[in-house]
C-alpha cells in the first residue's frame, strides 16, 4: 500500500490559484467601474461645463481644428446647432452622473449600515460587493413591468417620470466648481427649490393612480410631509441669501471664503441654527429616516410605490438615493463655502485663465481642484445623512407634523429675522463677523475632539476592530 502523498502547497494548488485569479479579476473590474466611471463623468463635467460660454466654445473649436474653423463667423443656425449638441452632451453626462452616484450611494449606505449593525453587508458581486448596485439595476430592467388592472394606466406610467425630471433638472443650476455649472442662473436657488416640487407631483400621482389604499395613504403622507417641510427649508435657505445678497448659487459661494471661519455656517450664529433647520427639512423632503413615513413598510407595505415593479420601481429609488447628492450639494453651497479653495482667490483663477478665448492649462487644473474640494465636502455631508438614517428610529405621523409646524417653522423664521439684525450689526461693527467665525470654528473643533475621543474610548472598551477579511 502506497503512502498518501503530501498535499500540494497553497502556491501550487490549482484551486487556490484559480480563486486568486478570480479575486484579482473582481478587483480589477471593481476599480475600473468604481474609479473609471465616476472619473469619466467628472471629467465630462469639467470639460463640457465651461463650454456653455460661447467664447470658450469657439476657442475650443478653433484649437481642435488648428484654426481652420471660426464658429463666430458661422450662420445663426450653425452656431445654434453647435450649442444644442454641446448642451445635449452635457445633459447626458449630468443625468448619467445622477444615476451612477445614486447606485454608488446604495452600496456605500449598505456598507455603512452593516458596519453600524455588526453585519457583513454587500460582499459578493465585485470586490467588497461594490458591483451589487449594477446587478440590481440589470435585474430591475429585466423584470416584467406590471400595471394593475384597476389603475389609471396613463397616470400610473407617467408618475415616475415627474420624479425623475424633478431630480434631473436640479443639476442645471448646481455648481461643481468655480466655472463648472451648466447654467449660472441669477435665481439659481429659486430654480432648484421650484423644480424639486415636481417630485411631490410624481409621488401624489403614484399614490392616486395605483387605486390601492396603501399607495393612497403613502401618497397623501408624502404630499403633506414634503409640502409642509418646504416652508422651513425655504425660510432657512433665505439666511445665506440675505448674507450674500443674491439668489445665485455661484454668488452665494463667492460670498463666502475658503476657510471654515469664513463659511456662513460659522460666520453667523443664526446661520448655524438655519443649517440645522434646513438639514432636518431636507431629510423630511427626501423621505429619509426618521421621516420615511410615506413608504413605511411596517404600516403601508411600500407606501406610494407598492404597486410598482421593474424599471419604474427603480426610478423612485434612483431619485431617493440620488437626492442625497442634491441635498448635500445644496447645503455645502449655502453654508460650507462650496468649491472655495484655500490660497486660491478669484484673481488666481483670472490670471490662470489668460487673455485668449481658450483658458490656459493652469486654469483647467484649478477648476479640477475646485471640483475636488466641492465633491469632498458633499461626500462628508452625504455620510452624515447616512449616519442619521441608521441611528434614529422612525417617528409617528403626528410627531412629524409637530416637529415641522411647532419647532422648525418658528426657528427658521427667527433665524431669518435674526439675520436681518445681524447684517445691520455688521455695518456698525464689521469685526463681529470674523470674530464670530473664529469663535464658532474653535468651539466646533473642541466639540469634534471630545466626540472623537469618546468614540475611541467606546471602541477600545468593547474591543472593536475593523475587520477587512470579509470584504
């Protein structure tokens, strides 16, 4: 009888080598999609947004054609066609960005929530389960699109597109950088608040047209909730408008500085309270916990979207998770300095741009840097929204309405009136603004220090550690 042979070392085990190859392929695909796709979209925004300026567009066409083409000498129809093609490309990039950031937010939220609840979370499709959102999108696209027999078929099919259009139109005025905005509207904030109201129409239509009591209850809840919370959100948003003296989102950002003590959040004590009101109202308008009553699964099955399936079902969640970017980007714009870069002022951008029609390479680098600052701030605030969702329980309907009308509306109105008096004070005592900025920034840093120290002590007390072996 021959003795049993020794097992192969792991290095030469064919199954282990195949597993390693699969892991490397999964990591490569994950990095290609996780970094390449958002990177390509950000690059598209970086290149296409400044081209909304006819002077820059004409300069780029001349540079690409080596000076052979001069769009300024074209007929009106030719110039119009060029601008339409450019705007169509920019719209495609922005809508795709909204869809991709929504999917990636789903993955990030599931990973954060699993960490907070001591679960593994997504870890199968792609490295760290990153491609799960792609698999979910493909699955929902291939499912059967069902329309209930007793539903109002036309309104039932149209409702999701009201929600999608209201979400997509916000990217028209949202700035990504110093000159990276599709349309620098003078009434940008008013425009954003107006187009987001289309989401309410889509939700109400979904609840009414489904001909289901659960959907109807969810739609009525959503209508009451979103319309109610738009009032404190609008009042709170007026605080940075009064401080900057403009409704332009770019103008509000330029009214602040790059350093924390120059942000409206720290410059004005009423703005600090206004941000809390605005942030809370945005959570309610976005149906985020603890205000996710329109789709409370323990009471209403799935609320206003109970009867939806397939692609139309996916649209509602695409908008819900994509709204995390919108609400965070608007808050960063209004209260946290937007794209402002330390040590880089308006004169630096102007000098880097040069005198020609086409800006210099240094200007494009500064625009990319301003975009990176804006994206980083937005991601930090998005993480705060996710943190709140998985920390607080859902409240009751009567509590939701009480919070709005008894607390947020009075506080928002008080902040609005207080800011008026604050601006009068700054005329008499200009040093009050910077002094308040330094003081509140220092208080925030001290609070953050003690919070992080307490968190570290809690983690050390229970022996917690970050285990990446299950990724």
